């Protein structure tokens, strides 16, 4: 295995909804273990506590994926878990409902996907966040759920994971097995 991807679902969805199921397939195809915690009925702070108490902290590399409130959870938890990457969909940033308005992303790579037509969280929030933390930002023709853009999101996630794959050079330095000379 190449590590683990921990998925964090939104307030109105479940641990294995369409987006997570599709992205988990992408993660597994890249050799990652895919985990999705069930946060049904939990507020954001309880979700963060549950994620921090999970095995996520023992995974290397760790990738955190979150949608809406789940993106907020992933970003806040990154301060303790220090994942290699954060992949955030329509993140719930700059909303008065949450204790931390601007969670600092503690990850080497941060990518955000947000819909131009999001009826719950303004896309401008993601522009602001991406600008502040120099995150990669994809604005797409979609609403809050981003369901119409699932093929594109899967492709973006695949490219996101591809950047973490590193060819391991044998200890003896012999590159011939890798196709080198």
C-alpha cells in the first residue's frame, strides 16, 4: 500500500455516498487504502475528535479528503495529523457556524474544488482561502454537491494522488530494474 486516504463526508451525506465511493476507487487504483468514517449526526468538533482518535495518525503518507463540513474537519485536523495532502470539495470555510474561520492547512499539497453555482457556500470563500494559503483551486460548473462534475473531480483527484508516487531507488543504486542505464 502507498498509504491511506481518509474521507470526511458532509453534513447531509454519509460515509459512502457517490463522491466518496468514486474517489475511493481512484485511491485504491493508486494503491492507497481508503477509509471513510461515519460522522452521521455529529457536529464539526465531534467529527474532528473522532478523526483524531482514528488510525489516521499512523498512516504514511496520509491524504485527507473532505466535502463541505468534512473539508473543514480535514483542514482543522491537519494541524495534528500533518497529512501529505488535503483534497477539499466545497469547503465550509469562513462560516459563522464553525469555531475556526480559517483553518491553516498543515499539508504539503492542498487542492480545492468548488462549484460556481454553490447555493450553500459562496465560491468566493474558496478563492479567499486558496489565495491566502497558495492552494490549487479548481472552480467548476456545479452546485454544492458537485454531482454533475464527478468525472472531472475523479480525474483531478487521480492527478492529485499521482504527485505522491515516487519511484523507489534500490539500496544498491542499481537503476537497471527501473529501465535506466
